[in-house]
């Protein structure tokens, strides 16, 4: 699925969280390519910072 197709699919479906989008349109936990793209899409459509509240699962910790 292209970035544009994913944007349209998320917009039309009304999904607002990373996990909901992956569950419906993806597989696994998301890859290193789709995570930033999906975070950007959710930021535009949901209108809140992707590291705040319920959209936080978009972030992959790089350190422990």
C-alpha cells in the first residue's frame, strides 16, 4: 500500500491509533518504514502530537 493509499484508508476508516491501523491494514508491529509514515499520517488526521496520549505506541524506544 502506498503512503497516499494508507492516508486515504486511515482517513476514511476513522482510525486514530497506531495499533488500530496496524491491526486493520498491516501485520505484526509495523516496520521501520511504515512507523514514521503512519505517525505522520496520524499527526495530520488526529491533530495531536504523536508522542502524546494514546498515539504514543508509534514511538520505538532506541535506548533502554
